[in-house]
């Protein structure tokens, strides 16, 4: 876990604040996956020119650069590859509006995006005793949008809470992490538990802010709970290195970040059934509030009377993924959802609640049986599939699209005995 080297205190604020950055130039032909393109837009404000990296060994991540100043971060993407595929990347950057500046170290490319100067370097590296040969592109960019304020926290999705700082967080800090509560009569803010995805592992973290300088008190409490401080990563680690706590100060706010296995939330019950007066059964598959944030799902959710299976379908890059933002299971273009009735039962109809759409209309999907109608093309919308009369129903999202996704909050199917 320590290999991650991410100083996520800064990311706790920058991730939500930078979502408002304008989108970058659209690429023609081969392009980054939806996940990577959205990641670049999030951290850089635009999508970098595409280059065909080795998909089997490709990595991508964002890290604060702890060897540089506190307001500089690095986004990097690369692969293990015997072939140099970035030899002409400078030309692609210039075509995308980047400027080359020559210096004693061989020069660099830069571009101003959203009033910030992005600096890009790239290269192919020969194999060493420690690393495989490969390509890497790195972009150095600011990570703090602005000094922390109450308005900035709320705009970033934080909620004001009371106590230390609320019952659920206190439980995590005192029992799971064995941290004594910090006595501070000040306003607390929390973003709640979030999913953190990195090249060295995926974790759940919680981000807190208190409108007071209690850094010294926090340091004492954390050390007193058995954590040790790592100078290189500027964070506290548990003795088993499974949990991490970081404390920082920004504009009078003490920022806390805590992540590790103890924050892994439990998945809720997705499937439920309701008997109808006509003898049929409504089987509801409710994703909102039951799935885990940032988690991809290629699996089957089963109930007594029906099951639902999610799959990539014709999309080789993205599987259906649940996000708390929008409270929906985002199915990317060409992803499929298949509902199958239990033996002896037939699917009569289905009702889909759409909670999120991007680059597609809410009704941009097909059904293997029945007639599809929609209350609208934007979220929220309700999609009804009537006259199914089949033992299985496959829904395909954006079958003719090359980008975009639709977020499903729930799908309810009505089943009855086969006639």
C-alpha cells in the first residue's frame, strides 16, 4: 500500500472541484477508453493526444509530487513495451496546441488550460534490473484549485456534520482505526466514504475537514493509537501497513484523510420481490444505494423468480460500473443487461429508472423483445418495455454508439407463470 505514494489530502479536494473543467478536444479514429478520457479531463482539463500503448501492461494514475512543491501534481500513463510508440508524440502535442520550449535538459511541452500551465514530458525507457522497457507520458499540473474555504468544501460535495465528526465516522475512527476522538468545538465537514482507484490497488477512503487548526492534537492522537509517521510519504501508517492517515493544514482548515480495508462498505441487497393481486410477481433490481462506488460489475444478481446479469457486451474497454454520483449503475455503450425468468415463468414487462446519462439519450437502448417507450431523453427518465412475453430479455445500451453511458437506478420486471 505504501508503494502508492499518493498524497491524497490534496486529491480529496481537487477531484470534485475539477469536474467542472471544460472537456478537451475530441480525437478522431483510435482513442483512449472512456475511463481514461474522463480521468484526463478530471485531472488535466482536457484529453491528451492518443497513442496506442500496450493494453495488457498499460497503467495510469495521478499522484502529488512530494519531491516538488506542495501545489504540483503529476498525471502519468505508460506501459511495459519493447517498442517505442511515443517517438513522434511531440508532433501530436503540437497539433493539439502544445508549445515546445528548449532548455538544457532537452526541452518540454506546455499548454495553458483553465488558467493553469500543464507541462508534459514523455519517452521510451530501456529495461533495467528494476523495470521493464516501456513508454511513459507524464503531465505536471497544479492540484489545488483554490485555498480551502467552507464554500469550496460544500461545492466539492462535503457535508457539514457535528461531533467528531458524526456517529458513523466516530465508529470508524475509534473502533476500526483505534483513534481516540479529538476534542475540538469547531465545524466539521466530510465527503463520506469514497472509492479510490490507483495503479497499486483500489481502496476506500474518507476525507474530513475541521474549521480549526488541530494538527498538533491530531498528530498526538494518531501516534498514541499506534501509528508511525513515514517521512517519505508524509503520512501515518498502521503497524501492519494496511491503513493510512494523513493530516494537513490549508487556509485554517485541518484536513484529514483516512483509507484502508476497514472502510470497505458492504453491498446491499439488490433483488427483491413483490407479489401482485393478479398472481404475477414484480422483481425489482435496485442498484441505487446498494452497490459499491467505483466498482465494476460483470456478475449475476439473483432472486427467486428472476436473475439479472451485467456484461461488457460489445465494449472491450468498460464494464458496467456503479457510481454514487448519480446513484446508478452506469452501462457504457454496447454493455448488456440480461434478465432471465426462473423455470416455469415468463417476463411480461420491464420498467427501467434512468438516473444518469452522458453522451447518449436516456432511451438509447434496444430490447431483445417487446416495445420500448420513454418519458424523455434526459435523466431522470423512465423506460418501459411492454409486451415482452419471453423467458429472457436482453437490454443493450447504445448499440450503435462509440461513446457514452446510461446510468440505471433500478430495473423492475413483471413475471408470471408461463401460459
